[in-house]
């Protein structure tokens, strides 16, 4: 299980790739659950939570980037 601090250390590209893999894995687990071939039902919950963690971290990064872009570099005001 990947912890949140481990996910935060990943680059954005690696995080997106992990999300894609996890989403694909969840899809296959759901198919197995429907055909009653799922060995560990707890894996569904683990994968859903991992996806939520990844999306949360991506959202935090997007908000931080938007805030940084909105603030922009400090401008100097000169008074006469």
C-alpha cells in the first residue's frame, strides 16, 4: 500500500501513470467481483482509496500552482 507521503514525493508524471495503472487494476477487480472470482474483496477498497489519495494530491498541486500563478512575482511600487 502506498502511503500519502510516498505519493507526494512522486513527480506529477509518475503520479498520473500510477493513477492510470490503479484505475485499470480496479476495473479488472470489479470484473472479477462480478464473475465471483475475486480472491480478496478488500482489494477493491484499497484500490479506491489509493485512487482518492492520488486525486487529492493532484488537486492540491493544481491549487498550489494556481495560487502561485495568481500571486505572481511581487511587484515593487515606487513612491515619488
